[in-house]
C-alpha cells in the first residue's frame, strides 16, 4: 500500500512539473506575440490553455482520490495540500499568459505595446520566465533555498511594474487612453504571474520545512 501511495504521489509531482513547464512556455509565447505581433504564437497559447486546465483537473482528481483511499497524515498530508495549492497557482499563471496572448491578438496586426514600453515588458517577461523555471525546478527536485529566491525575483518585478506606471502617468505619454489601459492591464498580468510563482514557492517551502512563510525560522 505504501509503495502504491508513493507511485501515485510521484504521478502528482510529475503533473505539477508538466504544468509549470506548460505555463512557462505559454508566457514565453504570449510575450513573443505581444512584442512581435505573432498571431500564430498568440493563438497557440489560447488553444493550449485548455491543456493546462486539464492538468489541473488531473491533479485535483488524483489528490482527492489519494485522500479518500489513503487518509494520509503528517508529511504525506502536507504533500497533498501543497499539490492542490501549487496546482491552483499554476493554473492561474496559465490564465494570465492567456490574457497576454488575447491582448496581443486583439491588437494584431500591430504590436500591442509601443516602442517606449518594449524594454520594460521584455524585462518583466524575463523575470517571469526565470521564476517559472525555478518553480519547475523545485517541483522536480524540492529545494527550499531556490524556492526562497522567488521573493527577490518578485521584488525586481514590482520595481519594473512601478517603472511602467511612471511612464504611463508621465506628462509626455503620447499614445492616448486606450493604449495606456492595455499597458496597465498587461503590467498587472505579469505582476500577478510573478505573485503566483511566489505563492507556489512558499508552498514548496512549507512542504520541505513544515513552516509557512510567516513562521519564524
């Protein structure tokens, strides 16, 4: 029975890794669509969002089945709870990539962001990609130190988000309200992508240490 539980838990872990890799790929493609008006990339992200949702449902179903059949306690129960929380964060990250792709598609054939904002969104995307990579890494091989690095990555994302608002609210902004609204929403999508990555990392730390982010060392 114990070996069966471990095998099932391994399947859940692999599903989470697949989700993390999927949302990383989705945001990379969504960013390409955003910055280069790549219609095919945007459509691919939108079409494949259902695949991430399916993975999320598989995680939920397997965890619920394990809880019902095995009644895990202690660290095993913690692993089950962590899997549910992480899957929810990853599913939301996939949705945010989908939102970016839909914005790019709505503006096609023109790029969705003006030249003045290309660098800030390039930088935000790079941070988000790095964070998604770390999540996939710690899910494949739990590492509390790597998971904890996500906080500093998120700080860098927040600084870029503030910089974006500074540009949008500047007196010399030349592109009007509609473009400013699009850019504001896009900045929020990347910022929330990073926030959910941090949440997932905190759940991994909880899995390893048994302590929440607010717990004392």
